[in-house]
């Protein structure tokens, strides 16, 4: 989760430096997987999206999953 935590912390610190108040900030994690299917020239693609929020932006342990989705992409 460090891949999500450090960018969120960075943006909150930069916003604070210039005096911008941020109510909520979310982090989206995208996982892409391709899988070869026999008889097809192009691999099938699976994309998973995870939307997270840190309840306490200063604590990496405060991460909470808000939503998730999965999409299957096939070439026509």
C-alpha cells in the first residue's frame, strides 16, 4: 500500500504548503492482467480497479477500500 500512501501524503503536504484545503482525497490502484486464449491472436485483458481512502492521511494503516470493479476487454 506504500504505492498509494506516499503519493497521497505528497499531495496533501503540497496543498498544505500553498494553503489549499482538501476535504477528501482518494487513491486508485489499477491492476492489468493479460491472458492468452487458445485460438485467438490477441490476449484477453482483465483490468481491476480499486478505489481507496486513508481515513487518517498520516497513517498507512488507516486505508479503507471504497469500491472495486473488474472489466474484461476483448479485441473485436
